[in-house]
C-alpha cells in the first residue's frame, strides 16, 4: 500500500505515494503499482492545461492500455489480473494522484471491466478482451422482456471515460418483470453493449473533473441478449473468485474510493510545496515552522492512512465472508462495513483537501494550480451516490439488528 508523501517535498516537484511490494499482475508480468507510478510524468504532461481536454487523452489511454492496467480487476480466467484489493487501491490512487480526472476515469473503467465476471462467457470474453468499458449503472433506463432477451433503452448522465470505451453499459428497470414472474431481485438489471450501439451526447462542461468525458449518453431501444445483462442486486458470478461476490454495487466503490485517497494525498503534497516555498502571513513565521500547521498536516495525513487501511481491511473481510460462505446476516454486516468505511474515507479525503486548499491562501487561486484542481475535483467527485452518508446508518442497522 502506498505510503503518505513527505511533508517537505522538493520545490517545483510533486511527491507521489511510494509503492510497496505487491502481488504481480498475472496479465502483464509486471508490478501494476509500479506501472501506474511510471505513468505519472506522462499524465501530468498531458493534463497540464485542463482547458484543452474534456476526456482522457489518446496518449494516456494508450499508455494505460499498454501497461494492462485497464484489466486489473478483470477475472484471471478471462485474461485479466484479478488483482488483490490492495493492488487495485494502490494503482488507482497513484493515477488519481497524478491527475484527478484520469484517476476518476480509470476507476470507472476498471469497475465496468470487472462486470465481465457477471456476463455469459462469450460476452465476457468480448468485454475482457477490449481496451476499456464504461457506463452509468443507476437504473434509470427501462426494459421489457423479449424472451429470452431484453429490449432496453435509456438516457444516462455521467458516462465517465466513455469516449474511448469499446463497450458501454447502463442499468434498467424491467417494467414487465412482475407480470412475467421474475424474482424481485431481477427487476433491476445492468447491461453492456458495443459502443457503436450507443450515442454520446457530448455535454460535459463543469467546474471539477473536467477531463473525465462524463457525457450523457443515449441507448436507443434495442434487443440485448440475456447473457449481456446481470442483476444489480443479486448478480451471479459466472467467471472469477470471491472478490466478485461483493456484487456490482459494492465492487464499484473499491476503485472509486481509491480515487478520493489519491486526490487528497496530492492536495497535501501540493500544500507541502507551498509551505516549503515560504508561505506566511504578515507578522508571522513561515507556515512550515508553525507547530499548529504541522499538527494539522500530520493529523490529516494520518487520518488518510488510517482510513485507507480500514477500507482495505473491511473489503477483504467481506470477500472472506463470502469465500467462507458465512450466514446471510454476517455477510450483510461485512458488506455494510465496506460501504460505510468507503464513506469514511471520502469524509477524511474531503477534510484533508479542504484543509490544504484553505491553508494555501492566495497561492492556489491563480491558474494553473494543481491544488485548486484537487479542491474542485474533490468537491464534485465526493458527491457520488456510492458514498451516501446513509451508508453509516445502514451499517448501524446491520450491527444493531434493527432492520431497515
């Protein structure tokens, strides 16, 4: 797992989290964390002027693809890495540290690629063999049964990383599911289709996460084979190990939570550069010499480290609960803890980023400013539904056994 960046970084440079030893990516034969870190100079160069790009640049996409990082969470039997949780977290965090938009796209891309675990093998092979997949999986589209397939359609917001994706997906409510005797858990379904069957609407102009290409997209009414779909609430793992038993909703939070850590760590590193450069206020000693500043910086860095470890432990605990086939209540509580600690990570990341932004004063208000971008990216990205604060209440309900 990555270590926190040092407080005193060399002026004019950024300090990324250091990579620790990690399992080898079976799809590439190299350490994926080292590979992600090696891309940081390219990413910073390609994203130096955020006004130029509304999507990840072709050079970055090609570099991530060449490093096989898009396949980090794809099942091994489909040619992917099926990497451990710690590796997914650390690699995603390293890319987010380099640039928030790149890290965000990557997190969404590998999430959707991991959904290949729930597809029929012929479709799974197609998705797993592609460069990248993208989508938005709130069930705001609609579907009807066309036995044995589905007719789907919908317009979706926030198709992050979709401009270069080979497959794009969404989620639907099956309107005639009850009439056709489907189990209630099957009413909400995700699906993936080739990108040429989806219309990107190109309407992304926002204050943060500008370079994510999070366009709205339209899926015209079309037939989708049942094997290209999966239940959002009770997805069956067709290919892959216990990691995928977390289910698509919980699984989606893993790389996204790592994104928040990477952006917050970058904000602290940028604030360290500002402090070393002599930031002060009239009549005060340099900020870097003030005990109160050092205590605050250190407390935020410590909180991020503790939150990172808590999230990794909770996620691995839930995976283990599935692997050991514990009871329904035990699995539900372990799963609720993953979601709750994800919200905790983002709370700590927001606090750290806000501290860095406010402590920098006027040093961060002029463009270009990586610290300013961290603040804007965190302000936008942290609003994702996966970190809804209701996660805390759901964990409390599960622990206390009082039901929803």
